[in-house]
């Protein structure tokens, strides 16, 4: 998200909104994929006690990691 916010701040106020710029839409989608991947990896690295604090189990993490 940081890259998207940085680009938005550089645009002049009279310029098109970021959602109308095709390459920026693609960049935002790729960034969202990387964010999802990082979140899944972080969950996978947590031990049972940390997962219990979040109200999750190893089975929940496996189910999340199998999702598209």
C-alpha cells in the first residue's frame, strides 16, 4: 500500500484519479497479491501459542493458505 499512497500524493489535484490510470491499477493489484502472500507466510510461521492468541489453529492457517 505504501507505493500506492506515494504515487497518489505525487499527482496534481487536477490530474485524473489513480483508479483511472491503467498502469496504476495493475500496480495496485500486484501490490495486493504481495501483501496477501506476506500475510499468509507470516501466519504460517507463527507457533501454536501465537495462533491461539489470534483465535486460530494450524488447520485454520492451512485452510487460509489453500485459498486462491
